[in-house]
C-alpha cells in the first residue's frame, strides 16, 4: 500500500523544499523502496512552459513531454527515476479539467465549487499518480508558502485526503526557516511556530518539522519547537546550508530523518545503502583540479534558468575529479568581437544553452565562432546547436545571409526553419516538439564514441530545426551530422571532427544527467577540457 508524504513550506519561499523532498526520496530509495513524486504548483498557468525563465527558472521536460517545474529535475536526479505528465499539477490544469467537465455537463446541474469539485480533482490527481507508479511512497510537494491564498485548495485537499487514508498512511512534513539574529546571537523559532499555527488553522497538523538554518540548532530550541508545534523531539530535523545540495541527504540521514518518517508511517525500518552517494560527496569535497566553463546565454542573471545545465556540468566534473567553475556570460555583451574575446580569454570550455527569441543571438554567434576558431571545447544545446549551424553556414560554408526564420522570416539562407508539423500550430502552451525521441548515431563520430551506442533517446523542446535543404551544403563544408532522427529527416547532433570537442545537439542532454552517471555529452566536454589542460601544462 502506498504511503503519502506531503511537504509544505512556511515562513519564506525558496526554502529548498524540493531539495528536502528529493533528499527524502533518495533516503527511501537507498532503503530499497520505490518512490514517486508530485509537485503541486498553485499558480494559474496550466504548466510552466509559457513562463519566462526569469520568473520561474528552467522548464524541466520529462520523457513523456511534460513541461514541468524545475524541482522535478532535482527529484529525477536524486531519486534516479523518470517522472511524467502526472508528476506536476498546477491550479491552472485542475481548473481547466473542472471547467471542461462543467461545459460537457458532467456535473448534472450542480453548482461547481472549490469544495468539493476542485478539491476532488486535486485528490484524483494523487490517485492517478499512485495508479501510474504504484510506489511504496508518494512524496507530494506543495509549491508556495503556507498562508498563500492560491494554495488553499491544495491544503484543503490534503486535509481531506489525510483523513480519508487514515493515521499511519499519510504525513505532513512542514519546512520552515529559523532566522539568526546576530545582535542577540540567537536562532529564532517564533516564525516557525506562527506558520505551524496557520497550518493548523486549516486543519493540518504537521508530523515533522524540517528547519532551514545557517547555524546548528541548540537542543533547547529544538525542544521548544517540538513542544509548541506538537511534534515529537526526534521529528524536529535540522537542515543546515550545505556547500553542495548532494550533501543534504547525508546530513538528514545522520538525524535519522527517513527512520522517523518510516515510524510515523508504520513501516518497518530498513538499512540504507548510501555507499555510492557517500563516495560521490567525497569526490565533490576533494576535487583534484579546477576547470572553468562559460555558459553564454540570455538568462544569465538567474542561474536557476539553466539549473539542469549547471548540475550536468557538475556531474561530469565529479566523474573526472575536478571542480567546475561556471562563468556566466550574457551573450548580449558579446556583440562586440573584442569584448567577446576578452570574456572568453580565461575559460576552458564553452556551452551555449537553449533559448528563445532574437535577443543576444549575434553575441552567441560570436562566442561560437571564437570557440571554433580557437579550438575551445564547445557544447551547443538546442538553440545553441541552431546557432552553431548558422555560424558555420555564414563563416565557413559561404552562406553569408544564413539565419533562422525564428529571427528573420525573410532570411536569405534559412538554414534553421520551423518544423513542418509546427507550421499550422497557433497556440503557445504545450505545442512544441516535446519529450523523448530516438536518434541514430553515425559510426566513427565523437557522439557515437561517447555514447557507445547506435541508437539513443533524448528529450526535446523546440519548434525549429536544421533545414534539410542545406544539409548537403553544410556537409560539403565539413560539418558532420552525427545524429539523425530514425527517418533521417531531423538533424539531432552536429560536430566538427578536427576540433578537440565541438559538438552540438538539438535535444536537451541536461535533463538526463545524474550525479552518479554524468551525461556522455557533458562528460565529453569536460574530458576534452581536461585533456587540453594537461597537454598545455
Ligand atoms: N527557439 C528554438 C526552437 O524553438 C530553440 C528552442 C530551445 O533552445 N529550447 O527551436
């Protein structure tokens, strides 16, 4: 029987509930349990696919093509399980379903209300995920902070659901912040007490408190929290700021976090196998070298906008025992060739990630040109691959007016063009080419070598593609098409064989990298960087 773990947050937003939930998932997986997760986001967007990365950070894409909250990325990376459409639920998607049902007449004349119609729909999503994954544990994180008006239907649904499944089958973990007052030298518990009071006013009593803090929590304060919030003393868990997010599961394990969860859910304890994870953390803390990778993109002011790319770089670094430093380069600053050169002077490798729209494109082309001409290991992702193709067309294949029709509908040489199936699509929500598609790799290429496979599957999120009309010309000029869709129509990977590492892909490899199993394309980049550095020194 599936046990349910709800995670709420209080005091402030951005507490890292996702990392706490993902860490618990890891600790349960390490005990041999199966774990599924769901993220409930109270906003009205049907999914985050239409939101600006500046607002919401990265849009994480699942195998089955869901555009989801970036926390799903953390969950996949920590729990090493692929999630799905049903794993991300928003108010928008819940209301959409209920309103569709109302229009169809499904409610037989009833007045459609938040309780019971919206709450029933929310609960049905819980059941749907349970039926799909049949997990031992289902972890459900509720976005936002307790007290938010838009979160109320979700909180009410949890209250009802907890009562329905009964004691011992569902618990609520409440994450809070203990602010530190330097003047009195104290960690304060009052905001946590207040947020638990708010939770209680909705009929929910937390069973566990996870307290974010910058300092160790004295026993007196833990006991106070237990007393005022009606949780057992062992259920007040400290979650200190860590150097790496991958240390969090181990810090929580030391406090028997998962055992407390198991006890409350009436599940017999099991021994955890965390050896591999401990090795990983040891590697993270003892790097043998340092490499600097530039990410040249548009959303560089908010590193969350590229969170999976950042994590993938780190994973590849862990495998190679090096610390990976990231240099954020706003591609708009690279419009000037001299400035671009200056910005790239101290980097060992370059990534041009995905993106949308024309802003900063010419700067990205300058970055790619510089990497190509100076043999700086380069990885282009999605828009980054499209830019690499444009740059090669313009500067090597002699197609001076090459561009993407995304940026110039009347481009002289539209080397990147809208996919045929996209041409008649009008709306923006969920209409891109999304999710996992197969790709065939060409023998003798770098891509084939690093994957060690003839056929791979990778996740996509795009509307444009390399225009097949130009493939022959680009091939003649030296660009190698090392990955193609099974029908041979869509270019998935291009590379330049004479350079140490110049590989670009139409898909998003960053969604499949794991801390203990880096993605081959990121590993290829970091390997090339290290090789270059060792021959130079
Ligand atoms: N804007 C490009 C397209 O739609 C690239 C998308 C991306 O980088 N995710 O094809």
